[in-house]
C-alpha cells in the first residue's frame, strides 16, 4: 500500500505481506539524503495500541528535516505476533530502509531508533541484534542495518527484570510465551540487557514518577551497560510520568530531541 499527502512527504509503505507489516515514512521537503529516525510505539507489545502514539513526534522531527520511519508490527493478540514474530517484524522493517533509501533519498549511514515503553525495548534490541547468532530464531539477516544510536523512552529494556516485576500484567511473559525459568534462551536472545555490550551509543529517557515502567529498570540497565563498556546516557525527568516522554510539547521531548541531533551528528 502507498499513499501520500498534498506535500508528497508522507507515505504508508508495506515491508511485508501481513496487514500489520507496514510503516509510515515521513520525508522532509528539503534535499536529501536525509538522516532517519525509526520510531517504535509501545503498549506492552499488545494489539490494543498502535503507531498513532508516535504521530506527534514524527511530525516534529520531519519539520526539522529529519526523515521518520514510524513502524507498525504484529503484536500480542495478532496472528503471528509475540514470539518470534514481533521481533522479526521490527528487524525486517529496519532493514527495509535499504530498499526505500534510493527513491526517498534516505541516508542509511545515519539511522537511529527511538522507542517508547515496549518500543524502547525494541529500539535497543534492534541495536543489539548484530550480536545474535546466525542460527538464532530471531536472526533475519547476515547483514542487519547498522544503527548510529538507539534511544529508549521509559523502555522495558531488561526483560528478565521486567518479568520478575510482573510489569503490564505479565506482558513480558505474553510476548515471549514463557517464563524465564521455562524458556531462558528466549530472554537471552530478546533482552537488550542480556546482549550487552551493544556497541552502539544509547540514551535512556525516563520519568522519576513513572508507575508503568519504573525508573529502576533504566537505572539498573545503565549500570550494566557502563560495566560492559557501552556509551550510555540516562536522562531522568523530574516528576515525569510514563507518557510525558512522547509529548512533543514537553521538556522531556526537547531533551530527547537534543540527543537525536547529537546521535545523527546534526549539531
């Protein structure tokens, strides 16, 4: 499927045959090649939530001459969603940028992921997948698209820890189809915390009053990443809740946008 608005800067494009294997590509009006932000929505990987959660951020970024690939994917509750389909979809959507790049003047040498909540997990996992074994159930390519950075907004970046805390009414167990005790290998392949070091610069943005994904998730991940030798920044948003980080009018987003420019070398 493909559609465009009056400015020919917005396109809905399929990266697979399933109904949910598509993304919204926002292309700046200026001359390319354009750096790209891959936006990944959250919702505890469940089908009740979709990519419309990221529309405000996408519109802000494209107005700043940054291309945006706001991706949808099969979720828990969709046929083919959860393990392994959800992760395979975001990987394929990311690699599909190579196909889109010539027509839409995208700079695939400057691509970062920005994800909220469960999307924060996926954003960091996309940076980590270069370390997956070639025979892994989650390996989709021998040459995954390299990222120049990854940003988690209140992300579920440690699946084992999140499962222990029963976040989202056992959302991690629903995604992976098992507890850690029953299928530890799934957690080791799907959790950014288990795949450290990612060897990609990372930024974590998290509200101190987040009662959906507690701040301790990002704090403990930062410590592990630092010990592993990764370049990582944690930005704590005072009194911030779970959703302030995706409010394009918030100070939290302004801080995130500054990190996006830094990672894309736009400063």
